[in-house]
C-alpha cells in the first residue's frame, strides 16, 4: 500500500523534473503494486475506488504523466501528438468495449435459472470466452503497455522507431479485442426471450408434475444462509411425492448442495406467477422472509413452516408463523413453545414430525472414546439484535477455550456461519480463538490434502452446480441421469475418514467449511459446549453429555425454566469455574448425573424413535397433500351447487364450469 501511494505521488514530481529512470521505476512500481493489491487486498482497492480513484483513472493518470515526461524531455512533436492520439483512442476503445460487454451481460440475464431440468429445447448461445469476458477491464487497460514501453525506450535511446511500434501494437490489439467482442454480441442476439424461456421451463415442469415445493428466499443470500435449504435436501429426496426447490435469489445457486431434485430460481414475482406449479399441493418454508408472500398467495396449496432448526430462540416460536396452514416441529417441546405464544398459533396447526436430518448422528453407546476427551465448542452467532443475542463468544468464549486447553482435552471449534456478521466483538473473539487453536502444519495433513481435494472436486461434479451467468447455467442444465447418490455418500464418507485420520487424535481443529459437517463433528465429540440454539437440540439425539453456557449467571433453576434444552444440560458459568467438574462426566462416565434427564429430554424435544422421523415427515406431507386435493375438489364443485338461480344472465352449460367462479391463485 505504501509503495502504491508513493509510486503515484512520485510520478508527477519525476515527470516535471524530469527524471527518466526515476519515472520508469515509479511507473513500474505503480503497475506492480496495483496488480498485487487487487490480488491480496481487494478491500483496500475498493476503498480507493470509493474515493473516485478507480482503476481506469489510475491508468489515465499514469498515461498523462508519461506524456508530460516526454514533453519535458523535448520529444518530437509528431511523437507526442501520435502518442496522445493513440492513447486517447485506446481509452475510447476501452469505453466502447465496456458498453458492449454490458450489453452482452444484460442480454444473458434470464428470468429463470434451473437445475436438473432438460432445457435443450431452446437454443442458448455459449458464454463468450473467458479471455474476452472475465476481468475484461484489467486486460484492456493493460494493452497500453506496448505504447508506454515503446515511448520510454525511445526517450532512453533517442530513436523514435520503438515508440511508433508500441503505438501500433496498442492500437491493433485494442481494435482486435473490440472486433472479437462484436462477434460475441452478434451471437448473443439469438438469446431466447422471456416468454420462450418461461414457456420451456413450464413444459418441463408439466412433464415432471411437482407436488411438493421447498421455497426459500433471503435478502442477503450467501453460503452462510444456504444451510437452511441444504439441510432439507436429503429429506426431500426421500419423499413419496415429487419435490421441486424454488429459490428467489440468483446467488443461491452457487451454494446449493448436491441434489437430483429440479431446482428453479426465479427472482421476479411476476415471473414466479407464470410458472406451471398448479400441481404443487404442499409448500415448505425453511425460513420467514418477505418474499414468502409471493408463494403464500397460491390458494390451491397448503403452506407449511418447517424452519431450519429447533431451538429455544424466538425464531422457533415466531408469531409470523400464523400465516401458514401448519407448523411442523420436531417434538412436543416445539408444540409447547408455540403454545406459549398466546393467541397466535392453534394447537391443531402444529404437527410433530421429528428431525429427519439427524439420522447420521451416532448414539452415545456407539461412540468409541479416544485417548483424550474431545470437546466440540459450537457457539451460536450474535443474532440480528442484542435482544436475540445468545452467543457465548463475546462474554466468555476466549476464557472458555483457555480453560479447556488447561484441562488437556482436544478441542473442535465450529462457530456459526454468521459469526461476526453484525458484531465486531464477536468477530474479534472468534479470531482470538482461532489463534489459540492454531497448530503447526502436520505432515499427515499435507499428505492427505491431494486426495481430499480430489474427492471435493468429484463431489462438486456430482453436485450439479455449474459456473457462469444465467444463460450458461440454463444451457448446462440437464435432467438428472443415473442416481449418483450412492457415489456421493461413499465419497463423503471417505472424505471424512481421511480428514479425521490425518488430524490425529490430539490435534485441535477449527472447522469453517461445509465439510466436515456439523453432524460428523457430533460423532467425533465426547462433549458439546454450546449456547441456546438448534445445535443443542440436534446434539440431544446422540444422548452424549452437553453443556449450555449461562453467560448471564442466572440461577440454575431460572435458566432451566427459561430454556427447554437446559433440562438435560450441564450449565457453565461465565467464569468457567464449573468446567473441571463438568469434564468429569466425560472422564468418568459412571459419574454423569444428567444422563437420565437427557433420555427424557430427547423424546420431548425430538419425538419418539418409532416411527422414524423420515416416516413421520413423509406421512405428514402425504396427509396434507391429500387434504389440499380434497379441498380443491370441493372448491370446484361448490360454485356450481351453491350458486342458486341465475338472473339476467346467459345460462351456463352443464358440461362446462362457470369461468367466473374459478378460484384465483
């Protein structure tokens, strides 16, 4: 950053002195520092651009200073005028190229993007080559290098042949780039229009006939939020009814997990209204979002809030849930939680379906302890407001980790994906914990890395994800072929086996990526330490001991009364004074007084083991779909049977339903 600033500050001074070699050095520094900062400090570059010092302006400043140097060194008028004309034309061509690129990109934005549907019925042009399309401004601006280098060489040697050669190379290269992009623009003019795209999607949907939709929208979609959808994919794939996933933000596609289910991303409400989803009878919502109203207006379907976890947070008993036909919770704890929200949700609207996602979680009796206890610390995030802040990171995260390190345990640290998004204090505590747990590179880890990367690459291939803009993703969309679920599961199992084996039995771990999964971390742990969150409710399935942080140091009775999952938990005070006593339940399994309470709590929070959660969830979907079909049939019959005599109107033929009475979605 210092070199960057010093180089640009020196350019005008060295040009006016004039100092050819000093200017050349500063000129080279500005080029190299600019490129390095784009790669290593993009945040700094964005701040510089916010001050109106954009990359284009920086290149222009460098060019003007070079011409000033040439003038001060008494360059011939012809060389100066030609240089000014060529470099001005270069910037004009860059502007024209940018406008053309913008036009191509705009035409390649489509109303709908899909996955796992065969869209070969419409002709979508291939995306322009990366060398013309991606990071085009950087490449084009750097075409001034031949002209700059030629002029500097001419100033050094006193012969002007090199300057004219450089001018010619810059001009020819700029014109060639613009001509190449013009060819791509002609191709993109064949892009199918909105009606053609939506029409083909509707033909594919009509052939597939979806019955259940998972609908998701979030204003700031990123990898951090898409876990709310990804956690339901395997459950949807096991349903009797044909599912479809409906997303509302384009960014969702980049972070959606592997699935063979058809996926539709439709950003605009008007386009959503035109999709052929009339056969959908059940719509599942993993989150509350403003755009949910665009799907809730579909009267023929039943709308269900399924959430993205079961916890004692306010989000798990939100009054907004009243807009749905039903609310599906894991167990009786969820029902009781909603019933405490007085006059909001009727008991009949609440259905207990368990947590199908928890099938991979191994029971305490199946767990084989290692040589040292493994403690999983999985704090929640700071929430959208201080009123909803349950994280232990800020008040006690760092002292907790320091206390665990003193107790000779192995620590797995897996923070919530949104940690630090709102609170700088939480971000600082998170970073401090990472530093405390940072370990030296291990040879076994390095040896395992190539195979882990190879597996991840194959998992990405199986995921169905495609790179590129809307048009390219639509072009690459294909109907699912032979089911790759078996290979997917085998590769994920192998990845986890290699990962944990390469980490040894005593090495601490900081888990920030999607792999290893949270439930695989559960299976490694002897003890969980967490906050009030759905992580605790899920961990209850293992029947292993767990700890809830009591950062406010409330009396135990008051804390347990306030939070359901505290019923089977050890409670950890803010000073972590109870930590040695709690760890005794792991080191001495016979000394685990909370074990009976955990068994009781498991059924209360997650429901009975029989029938399985997947069976209960599937039954709930089938029952509600049948109910929607029955009510739809009644609605179609009711207008004719209840209409009564028709006065001053043409009679409606008996074989033809009255269009005026058709229900409107």
